[in-house]
C-alpha cells in the first residue's frame, strides 16, 4: 500500500511538472505564433492527445463507463468552453507583456478566484486557513501587478494573467458541477471545442502563423502541459484522493518559476522576491488546509437497555476517515455544504 502511494505521489508531481512547462515554453512560442492561435493549438493538442490516449487505453484496458453529459449539464458545458477560450487567450496575451516568472506566480490567483466564486455563488464554506491564504496570495498578486511600486504603475501583462486566473476560477466551478460525468468526455470536449473557438477568433482578427513547424510544437506542448497533466492527475487521485493530489500539485507555479530562470534567463526585481515569499506562505496555507481536511472522526454510540430491573449502558466507539474532496458530490455535513468522500 505504501509503495502504491509513493507511485501516486510521483504521478502528482509529474502532473505538476507537465503543467509548469506551459508558461515558459509558451513564452518562447509567442515569438513565432500569435497569442490567440497559440491558445487554440495548446487546447487542440490536449483534446486530440487525450482522445488518442482514450482510444489506446480502451483497446488494451477497457475504460469504466461513466454517466454521460445530459441536457441539464448544457449551461455548465457552454460556460466551461467559453471560459476555456477566454482564459488561455488572456494568459498568453498577458504573457507577451510580462515575464514568465511573474505569470507563473500569478497563476496561483486561480486558487483565490475558485474559492471566492464557490463561496459567493455556490455558498461553500471557506476555512480560516484558506481565508488567510486568499489574503496572502491576493497581496502577492497586487505586488506583481505593478511595474514600479514607487510610481504605482500597473503592468497590463499581469492584469491579463489575473483575468485568465479569474476566468479559470469560474471555469473550475462550472466543471465541478459536471465532475461526476466521464472525465475523458469532459477533457476531450474542453480541448476540441475551446481550441476550435480560439482558432475561429484568431482567423477573424487576422492573426497569422509564420512557420507551420511551430504548430506541431504547440500541439505537443498542449498535449503534455494540459492533456498529460490531467491524465497523471487523475491517476494520482485514484490512490491519494483529490485533496492530497491538489496539495502536491500546488508546487506547479514554483516549478514554472524555476524553468523561467533556466530557459529564459529572466532578470528579477526586488518586488518579485517580496511577492515570491508572500505567495509561498499563501501556498503553504492552502496545502496545509487541503491535507488537514483528511482527518479522522471518532464516534461513540451509547445504548441503554433495562432487564431484571437493572439498567445497562453500553458505549461502542469507532472511527473512520473522511477525505473532503472538492471534485466529488456535495452533501450536508455538520450543517455545512462541503464535499466528502468517505472511507471506512
């Protein structure tokens, strides 16, 4: 069992590393491909790649049939696809106007956006630790959003990266509403539909592609950084649960920062180091909050009965683990609307 968990942890780190390459490699690709076209090819690469993975896995190891999307899911599917068009376009436009390291860190604002939207729109409970993380990550994002703190001059590149993070925050909540359905169907639909939508927008606004070779590279990057990242994330979830998997996945922005330094030789400002420290503290709070949601409860049941004019009291105690997982179905637990997977 321990060995199985170690492999699952490795899968979670692989998923984070694959996603982390997205921003620094996309920064390089933006020299050859305009931002909207690049967004299109990244998502098409994910959709086509995962489609191929599905077909291969279905041949050698039949995939368990899950409930398919229904008419009731249509509003969330439309919202998911529309937001998956807006988010990468915003990210890549912002990336062309800011550093890869900044964009990697600012991606963490997606945690804030997802949590606040879940709290305001879907009335989910936010813990004190997560509230603290939201404050810290927001503060770091504000620091990163200024080109010059002394002159309070906004970095428009950072603003567009934050727009992308908020868009993915809404998208996460849309996807959560249909997360019980087929994962393959959702990922393939995301990739193909969002990719085609971005492609049509790129054509309409007159973007051009200078070299067809870079299209293949973009498709491959999309397959790895979006498609395979999701694939390994799902494999990790099977043994770790979504809560612990997402905690390990939280290292992705920091891997992205490291790759930015190695691949792009970006210069660092003092405010970047301030933001890095604040963002790191916020991320630690998120990780602690996520892991601590995996906890044990001890229950006692007392039975009272009387016979031969003597009252007997019996107390039976047992415990079981709860893994509170955001991707699972929601139900009432101790008066709060939270998500829960129960292992007994």
